[in-house]
């Protein structure tokens, strides 16, 4: 070996690196270096021809470094160090190709020498040798040296024998051995003894036929590279020599399950990875190539037999089903797009849904991984989505697929589809509705499928994540409308695309479902902005409601439906109206159509935006009422008549003269807006989200015209009790259930919900979730039902039993079986009736509460749209009263929270407020708010009242406000302050007053003297209230002086003597040790001392400006407190045994003494002695193991 070997030695280490790039670089450098050595060696003429297949011949024909490298690389193949096998085999492959004179025989001899297994080896060592030989054989094949003329048939046979022996020894190495064989086949074609090689190959590996996936893969490769080679003997047990012949599929299925017999017994050496032959088969069968001689199976046929009926059959093992899930993922990636739908077969769908339905299923993770792959595939190719959805919800799937597997898979697939895919899905739903796929004569099944189809259509409109287009939305609306109200009597109409006769005919139940879904869909589009505007402006268009419910043309969706209604009704040859309308309804409808046309004409001429909006509101009402007439003709006729009258008064009647106005005011005839509000309220009483949306949309337009009477009409509804009596007052009929309960609770655009329990915002909750809990609470809290007791007593008397008598047990014993059975039935009937009554009460409560929620939403719209309207004050007291008087249950909680939110979040936080109003009335409202605050036991109610009080005060004390208003506001706050300071039962809190002082410092100083009076310890009802008076005064002083006006400064300085006197009196009281004296605890004293510090600091700051306070110098703190009272009192407090334990009290007292400049100071020993005494006393008590109780007991005895 030459000295240059040292330059290549480091490269061998890099060949084993786990980094592929490092390995490749090392191999490239090594081979280029060795090539240079070999060229130099050959040019020197050292090379000698020899045919010996031994190690010595290498030394003769190769440069020393090359010879060393060849042996080093082969010897390193069995190494298990990092990636040595990969790196060494890579370099060996390149080196073998470089040495043109090296034969296969010589290479095999070296490979056998360095990878020979012996009996003395451990199992791991023997395994490494087998891996080394496989990698060596693969390098020989990959290098291309098999194509050299020196290669003999014996060389091929040797390779075959090596691979065959390894494949039989270790089954897990069998597949890779066959891969090496298959990689040899392209080179065999260039060998002279081609047939002999192939015969040797077949004789070695498939002599007994094709019975394993490895053998199948090998035969497929032979047929590919040597199509003329005779394999008839190997196919003797097959139906056809064409492997993918339809008749061969059952055998392929058994073979791919890796069993060779009919016993279907799975092997013990099962592997989770799929065999690579599947890739070859899928690629072949999915290509779609047909042969003329043999019948090649299609992908659909192959999948059904080899996968669905084999790996996914009902009795298949978990292991095979696991393979099946992998195959589904593999097939979706390999087969053409149009054939992917064939993967979703019956058995697979059953297995998929079952394992997706619960995480406890054995293959749940595998199924979910497949689901994610499906979603990923659809996100990459929007053309796949429709076909997959059709399969998932189709014949072998589940129409409620997402619910069955507890996921949003269908929604996800829909979101990834394009418009063309959505249209295809709608067409699929249409066919599913018109002609159910199977069991057409089964009306129940047809009803279920049709109900599902229309639900899916409405779901598409509701789904904002899918691509929307006006064309398919209009088609869905028309489809639902036609089947809701018409019968297609003859197919082929050119008026509408919905022109196929349904078979079987639609049942009344299906018709009813179509009507409900039509109005639900119309409700969705009525809150939807134009599709084109959304595409143009994005989310910006969602900030306004003006365009909601309109198409790209500007027309309402409702108008589009009405126009289609007219056109379809005229085509009597193909359509028949399924609803019979009376003569009165026909006339009302015709008049409505005329009015609609007139309104549209007026809109075209209108120049005022306000008038135009009102006209469009009337147009919208007429359009919807014409459609509602199809479901409720009588009531719609009545409302249409009222609406016609209202429209006439608003737009067509001439403006009344002054006399006429006076006459109208004296009469009881309602204003048009009052009639309109009454109509809108009637809409809200219906169980329809569409009518609710319509009412809110129209109310928003007319809210600025609202009168006090119309407002009170809504407030009266909120004051109705949540009971059966209340329900009877509000509704003519009972028993209705809101289909949009969830929507009532979740679509609160104008009212944000707050939680009355903790004051935090709470999420919307459905009312039905806690029914059972309500029952239990009702049972626990319900008083004894006298009516129930009386009924039971009557039943007992009827059987001759005197309830409550001493002989009651004897009476029961005297009853025979028939009498006892009759008695039991009577009791059961009583309790059943009681339960029904209880449910009726609950339903009535929920019905009323839902209705109130809708009215509350209108009030929210009014407050939002009209913040400067004086009528906003009129809703405050009624809403507070409603919130406090409403019984607290799970059903009413959301309503109460929503009411409070309207007051605190919407009204009280309005930046705008009314400027023109009745001062006297608003003062009455403020007085009422304070009365609520004084008597409210709920913290949240008090906070809301505080916010409302500030809002009203702001309006009364605005820049344009009169002094009288300021005085009235202060009087009201003064009364509340008196209530708080003098009544122990008062529920007011300091924050109620502090917020006012912070908000209106310029008006608050008149409250100072009243606050100062409440600091008198002899007059205070509680020490806490006294300390709070000081705290409120502190804020008042600071906020007043922050205005930095001479007037405020003078006002404060004038009160300094009174402040000093108050502090002296409080400190003296704190030092009073008489038993009957009210003791001021440490915490309260600290708050008083903080006030003293604040007062002294502010006074000293003002004294610095002598020009403004010179005339009041004798009144200031600095001259008043230097007397013999305040300084010593502060010093006494700091050294008093009651307060000496508090470091905060001592430090504050020290600060005050320093600020007073009296020369007094706390002695250092006081602090030390205090600590020492306290510590000694505590330690003494601990040593005795006793604390306060023995001392107290001793004192009690001595007292006695």
C-alpha cells in the first residue's frame, strides 16, 4: 500500500456518516482519487493479465490503494456502525464500475470471503453478514458488471443461490432479495445465455409455482422484461397466464393476504408494511390498458376482489384491515382522479365508519390517518371532493357521516371544493330527492332520504367557507320553493330547471319539511351580503347590514323568489299549486303584487335616501308576507291588510293640517310606526328565524321614528311573567316550539351577554341542556303542592280510606286486589297529570323567555341606531325592574344577563347621548336608578346601576346643562350617600360614589361637607363606613385640586381646619380604651392615616405658592396642626399597644410627624421594645402550649 493511502483513510469514516450529503461527498472524493491512482498505475505498465479469481490477482492488476479500497469496502459491508452499509455499498458500486478488468467471479469470491457465516457467530453477527452479502450483491448488480462478456452462467447461478438461501433463512429479508433479482433482469437481456439465465432463475425461485407476493412480483418483472419467456408451467394452477385476468383475481387476493392455502391462517411473521408488489399491481391495473386476447380486470374489479372482499371483509383480522387502510391511502395517490371513487367500497366504508366512530376502536388511529389523507388530497385537487362526498354519504356511506364519525370531514371536503364541485354536489342531492336510489316504493325510506337531501342544500347555503355563487344559491332556493308549494305534474318545463316529476310522490311530511327548509334557506340569504360584493370587498362588506338580503343586481332575494313564484304558477301545464288559497287570499295577494310594483316604481323615483330605505322596507315586508301566505293564509291576509293601511298613511296620504293633527292626537288611532311595530312583534312571536331577521331588518330602518307608545308596547312584553298565564297573554295558541332556539341565543349582534353571577361575560348556552337539572331543582325547592295533596286524599276517600287517620294502614289491608289495582291506577293518573302540568309550565316559561329575547334584540337595535333619542331613557327603569323581578332559573338566566348587558355594555357606554329631553323626567329616571342601587343585593346590579347613573348624570350635567340639573344630580347622590352612611342594610358600595367623583370632579365638591360629617366616630354606624368616608374624601380632594383652579384651591384651604378637627377627634377616639367605645382596628386606622398624609401633602404643596394662599395662611394645616393636639396624638397612636404591632401604622405616623415639622419623632427603642415584648410573649405562650383561651378563661373567673 502506498503512502498516499493516508489521504483516503479519513474518507472511509465519512462513508458511514448518517448525513446523506456527507456520505455522497466522501464517496465521490474517494472514487475520483482511486481513479487517479489506477490511471497512474496502468500508465506505468504495472498491470498484468490474469484470470485467477483470487486476492493475489488484485495486487497485480490494481494500484495498491485501489486494491486496498476494494477489500476495505467489501469487508465493511457487514458493519452495523451508523450508515456504513449504505455508504460503503455506494462507493463499492462506483468502484466496481471503474475497474473494467474486474470480473463478477473475482468480486463474488471476495464477497464470500468477507461475508461468510460460521457456526461460532452470534445471531447478531450472522445477521450482519447476511446484510453485508445482500448489499454486496446489490452493488454488483447496480455497477453493471453483469453485462460484461466475462460474466458466466455460473456467476448468475451463484448470485441466485446466495439470494435464495438468504430469503429462506430470514423471511424479513426475502422481499429485498427479490428486489435485487428484479434489478438484474434489465441486464439479462444483454447476456448471451439469456434463456439459460432465466431458466436458472425460474428453477431456483418459482419452480413450484407462484404462491407468495415475492414470487408474484418476480414473475410480473419477468413478463415485463422478457415477455416471450415461457412461464406456462408456473401458471399451471392459474385460470389464465395473464396475471390480472378477472378469473385470476380470487387467487391474487389469497396470495396478497400472504397465505398459500384456503385455511386463511395468517402468518406469525406478519409485518405492518405493505408488500411492494401492491405498487406494481396498482400501477398496472389503474393504467386502464386492455389486451385483445385476455380479459384484463379493471381497477374497480381488482379493488373489489383483492381489497374490499379480502382485506376489509367482515371476518378479516385487524392486521389485514390495517393493510387495507394503507392501500386506500396508496391508491388515492396512484390511481387517476376519476377512479378514486372506486376505492370507497362497501366493506371499506363499513370498516372506516366503525373505526372512526370511537377512539376506543382498535384501528381508530389508522382510520383517522386515512381521513386526514383524504382531506389533504381534496385540498390539493378540488375536482376530487364531490365524488368522495357522494360516496361518503351515498349507498355504502352514511347520510349523517360527520355525526356518525364525530368529525367535520364533509364540511372540510366541501370547503376545498370549487364552484363546479358544489354544483355537482347539488345535482347529486337533487337526484337523491327526486328519485331515491333504491326502495322507491318504501315511503319511509324515501322521506328520510329527501329530508336529508334538503338539509344538505340548506347546509350549503349556511356554510360560509364554501365558494358561493349566485347561480347555485338561486337554484337551491327555487328547488326548495317548488317542492314546498307546487306539484310537478309533467316533466320538461322550460320555465324552471326544477322540472322532474318526483317518484314516489311527495308525502305531506316531506312537503312540510321542504317548506321549513325553504324558509330557513331564505332566512340565510336574507342576512347574506351580495356574493359579488363579498368577492370585491372581502370582510369589509360584513361591517354593514345595508346590503344584506340582496343579490348582485340590488334586488332582494325575496323578490327573486316571488318573481319565480309568478312564472311557475302561470305554467299550469307542468305545475300545480299544492296550497289552496281562498278568494280573500287571492285578492290580498293580487293587491300585494300591485303594491310591490308601486313601491319599486317609487324607489326608482325617490331622491331621499331616508325615504328610499323606508320604501324598500315596505317592499321587503310585502314580499315576505306574500310568501308567508302560502303557509298561513288567514293571518297573512290580516297582516297584509294592516300593512296596506300603514303604507297608505306613510306614503300616500296627504300631509295633515294643524287642525287635523290635533284631531288625530285626540283620537285613539295609532301612529303608522306603532302599527308597524305591532306587525313586527307578531313576526317575532312565530317560530321562524326568517321572520325574526326580517323584523330586525325593518325595525332598524324605522327605529328613528319610534314613539313612546310603540316603545312601551315592547316594554310591556318584557314585563310579562314567565308562566302559562303570561304565555296566554302573549300568544293566541300554545304548544309551539321554536325551531331557532339556538339562533336566539347565539345571534345577538346588538346585545352582548354578561353573567349576573360573577360579572364576567358568559358564552351563550342552550336552554334545553339543563332541563334535567331544572327538574331536580324544582323538586328540591318546590313547596308542598296542596292541589296534589287534595287529589290524593280524594282518591283515597273514593276507596274508603281516610287519609291521615290512625286506621289508614288497616283500611289498605282490607282492600282486595281489584280495589288496590284501581287505587294504583288512580294514583298513577294523578302523578302523570302532575308531570304533564309541570312540563307545560316549563315549556310556557321557555316560550315566553325566547319571545322576550327577540324583543330585547329590537331594543338593542334601537339603542345602537339612536343614541341621541331621548326615548333611550325610557327603557332604563323598566329593564332594571325586569332584570330584578325575573325568577332565577337556567331558562331565564340568559335573558337576565342579556338585559343587563344591554344596559351596561350598550347603553351606558354610548359615547353619544341625548341633548334634548324633559329634564324633570330624566331626573326621575336617575332617582329611580339610585333607588334600585340602594336596594339591590346583587353586585352586578349595583355595578350596572352605577354605570347608568354616570350616563344619565353626563346627559344632565353636559355643557348645555342648567345649574338646576347639577344641583338635582348632587342631591340624588347626596341622598344615596346618606343611605350608605346611616343604614346598615344599605347595599351601596364606595365605588358607586368614587366613580362619580372621578368622572365629574368639577361638580362634586358640594358633597365634601356631608362626607366630612360622616367621619365623626360618634355618629358613624360602623368603623368601616367611617374609614370609607375618609377614602371617598381623599379622592374628592385630589380630583378637585387636579383641576388647578384658584377657586378649587381656595375651597379646599377653607376646609383645612375642619379636616384637622375631624382627624383629631378620630385619633382621640382611637386612643379611647373605655369598654363602651367603638374600637378602630389597625386596618381602618391605616386608611385614616393615609387620608391625613394626603391632606397634609396637598396643603403643603399649595402653601408653596404664597401669592394665592397668603390671606389664608392662618387657616392652613401648617399653622393649625403645630398645636399641642395633632402631633402628640399621632405619636401616641404609634406607641399604643393596640397598634404597635403594625409596622404600616408606625411608618405612616412617622411620615406624618415629619411632614408636620413639630420636632416630634418615634423613639427608636419603642420599635425594639415592642418587637421584643411581642416575641417574648409569643414564645412564652408557645412553651406552655397554650394561647389565648386559658387567659380568657382566667379573666372570666376573676371577673365573676
